[in-house]
C-alpha cells in the first residue's frame, strides 16, 4: 500500500490550492459582470438573468467555503494545537459544525454546477425535455446521494462509524457521468447546427470554435472530479487536494464557458460588421447553385421542345 500523505498536510495543501483557484474564479466572475452589465451590453432576457444569478450564487458559495476552510485551519493550528491528539485529531473529527457546513457548501456547489449544465443543455436543444431525461435523472441521483451524506455527520458518536462511503462514491460517480453526457450533448448540438448551416452559407464557420471552448472548459472540471473519485476510491488522504479545487473549479467552468463564448461572439460580430455593416440573412454570402430550366413550345400541329440550361 502506498505511503499516506499526512492528513494535516493534505488539508493544508488542499486549502492552498483552493485559494489559488478562488483567485482565478474571482477574476472570471468580475469579467462576467463586466460583460453582462458593461456599457451598451446590458441584456434583460430571462436566460441572462438566470445565468448571472447562478454565477453570483456560485461565487458566494465558493467565498464562504474558503472562509470556513481558513477558519478551520486557524482552529487546528492555534486553538487545538496543544489539545490531546493535536492538529491531526482535530482534522480527523468531521462532525464539527464547520466541517458539516463545508460539506454542505461543497455538495451544493457541485449540484448547482450540474443543474446549470442540464439547463444549458435544455436551452440549447430548444427546450426538449427528452434530451435531458438521462442527465436529469443523474442530477436527481446526485442530489439524493448528497442528502444522505450530511445527516449521519450530525448523529453518529464517532467518525469511525460514519456510514457514508457508498453515498460519497455514488455522488462523485453521478457527477462525472453527468458532466460527460451534458458536455457531449451540447457539443453535438452545436456541431450539427454548424454542419447544417455550412451547406448553405460560405461564411467562415463560427460555431465549431464554440464547441472547442465548451469541451476545453468542461474538461477542467471533469479532470478534477475524476481525480477526486479515483483518490477517494483508493482511500488516500491526497483526495483532499483535488477536493479542495472542486468548489471554485465548478464556478470557473461555468463562467469560463460564458465569457469565452461571449468574447467569441463579440469578435465575430465585429468582424462581420466591418465586411457588411447591414448583415442580414438575405445579404449573407451563399454558395453558388445550378438551376436548369425546361421550356416547352407548341407550334401548329407538331410539338417542338427547346431546352435551355442556365446557371
């Protein structure tokens, strides 16, 4: 069995990684606000309001999660440093109120990120419920397994009797599966729309880069979730390193997709407006097609046919 990373070191490194990721999240969140409410860019449609609302909630959860992590660190290294068992004993007890709150925030952020992905998929597929049936079931499964993790933390007498192992593995498994499915569905939808549009218009394809943006951004969250699941299944303390990244990474993924797609659309619209200031569907450059016309002329008793081919 591989040597274990000490629990206190794992938690300290995990919190440091979370703080670094939170810094990136803060920058992306500010960028989302600027792009949404900047001069001349305010949108009041319901979809934009939902996206801004989700982004704000994610930022609040991530901030509170980091604050509680710092509080727990101070309690361990200052208030309980000289207590029986020392720092390791404090970290091993996951039934304290701050640990329960951190786990609740962690699960809420994960479920919220999954729900946002399902909603994006739902909107992208013209609000077709059949498409999101499986991701929705996985979301419900993730929510149910998450709800079974927290109650035992507040009721058992010792950490060794926590019956949460299966629920935690199920929670991570549902999250990974849903991430793969929703990302694939959204990428396929955009790719198919792009392929159908390419049959009629000879403009540069602007949708395929969005597919790359979607896959690249979602891959970041997927990698962290797979690492967390694998390390937890192996019973390693190192699971606390990627686990600390999950809360800000969910927000980073959500905002990165929105920002990169928005910037891509702004750049494309600027490029097209320079070429044709009044760009409409009728004025978009289309592929050349061939048309063949047949004219029949009746002359007296006989019938003569003249065929003309034009392009």
